[in-house]
C-alpha cells in the first residue's frame, strides 16, 4: 500500500477527516473512497450491538472441538 502524508492545507480541505470522502479527478470520475480511521470517528461504533453476553462468549470459548488452521486449509484444498 502506498502511504501519502498530507500537509495542513490539504487536511483542511478534507474537512478534518471526520467523514467518508469520495476522491474524483478533474472530469468528475471517481478515483476511490476514503473512510477515516476509527480512532478519529468513534460514531461508527455508536449503534453497534454485541449479539452475545460476556458469559455466553466465555462459555463458547471453553467448549472443546474445532479444527486447526492447517486442518481447515487441507480440507479446502481437497475440495478444489
């Protein structure tokens, strides 16, 4: 991934990176979209709900079973 460092003037034009942005060229063609890092905009998580209680998560974590990543990958490769 390419990293671009923005100067203060550019940051000011980008509305202090508080909301998602659409980048376009001079003809109006969309080049891409940018979403600020979550640490800058915690409102993304304001309505998030965890579908399980802490006790349920602890119970699931202690259940035996499951497969290793190697087993899962071997299974997927055998299906190809």
